């Protein structure tokens, strides 16, 4: 894409709805964290960090994200990750982001979680003041930890949501080892509490997994949903029920769930008029970004325009705030004279 169009896309105010705090650590930041902790987790050089992040399949990716998580030890480590992520988002013109934080991992470590929340909230407030990027948290439950662990995450969300910028709950981790069915009761309670609902699905498992997330968990958004294309009834269901997918093509290529040769599922999502936004997923691990998602793939301008607006529309913000962001987005699109959608 020509330089001038890239510049304009950077200036456009944008939202990103699928980015993991733990996956935002790039090799340099991972090394900085490793040095804080005497290189106790197998990373002592930049080459080690890069090696951890060089994988070719989904199990390899899971090892990489587990390795990244290990380096987030103290509340201050999490605060540093928030500051660095915000700096990168601001550099891309992202004004609003919903960021997954894997609370399930902190519970699993049996640490007191309150100081971690305080640290990320304080870093979030500071980042918003200094860089004008607003972050909101989605508490991520790890599928393979099971439903009891997810209930604990939800209990904590319900306790904290009135004081913290916590807008949703999700399930991530290993889709093969943790069926979405386990979480029906968690999601029913989360919905009643007013939390936004999202699930990673259809990434390593087939259409049945997406059906469960869409119909039984009644999520508002689905992370990836690639394999929904195996079932046309499901594609129709997603379109009719206004379920928005988070499309992360660089992530899909790097984890090997998409071969990069056959057309990406997003082609079918367009054909079936399924709503989607674009996102980087784990930008530090994949070297991805929302801007790269926009540049690197042959989406036409109407599709880019729809996906970027969807970033605000499918967010867990109140309607009045979505409208304000969209008005600013539409005005900037016109002012920058981007191609007609
Ligand atoms: Zn993800």
C-alpha cells in the first residue's frame, strides 16, 4: 500500500478489540522483564526471546505464551506491560482498546490478585492521561483450567466492575482441552451481571465449537471463528444474530491455523455479511499490529471501512460512547479523504 494511504490510516482514530496483555510483550520487553528476575525463566538474551517466539504450530504458540506469562511476576511487571502496550497502540492511532488479562493465570499461581489490579488500573489511568488511549479490560478465563476456576474469575469481576475499567469476560487457552459447554453457567451469570461476553472459538476446533459459543454461551463476540466456514447454517446464524468476529490474520498464519495460501475465512465472512473487526491478538509474539492487518491483506476499501467501524460498534462501550467515537471516526475518514467506502 502506498505510503500516503498508510499515513492516513495511522491518523484515523481506531479501536482494537482483541489484544492480550501477556501476548503484547515483544522480545526486547521480554528480555527486560527476564533481567528483572535474574533470567530465571530460560531467557537471558534477545536471541533466547526470539527463539521462544519462533514456532510453526498452535502447540508451539501455547508454549510461547506460557513463556511470556512466566515473565510477568510482580504487579509492576504488569504495569510496565500496560505502559508499553499503550505506547504501541498510540503510535498506530488507536484510541480505544479492549485488552484481555488472564486473571485465571494469577489465580492458578495463588497470588493475591488485588495488587495486580491496582497496578494495571493505575498504569491504565496514567496512559489515558498521557497518550489519550483508553483501555478497558476483559478478564480471560483459561479453558483448560475448567469451570470452577472460571467461576472464581467471574466472582472477582462482579466485585470489581463498578470500580475498575472492566467490561467483559472471555474464554481463551486450549480449545481442544476445554469445551465451551463447561462455561454455560459462568456466561449466564456474567450476562446477568452486565458484562460483555466473548469466546475464542473455531481456531483449533471445528464448527461445533463455534456453535456452542454462539448459541449456548450467547456471546456478543467470537475470537477468530475461522472454522465457522465449515457449516453454512452457522454462518447464517452468526450473521442473523449480529455476532461479531475478531479477525486476526497474522496470528492465524503464525499459529498455523491458516496456511496463508488458501483464502482466509474472512472472504466467506464478507460473502455471508458477517460482521468482523480486525485485531493483532498477541502483537509482541507475532510482530502483528492493527495497521499491519489493514495493510497486509487484500481487503477492499468498503471491507476496511466496515471492519474499522465495527471496532467501535462491537465494543463493550455504552451506546452513547460508541456514537461519539464513530462520529469522530467518520469525520476523520472524510477529512483525510480516504477512498469512498
Ligand atoms: Zn486471542
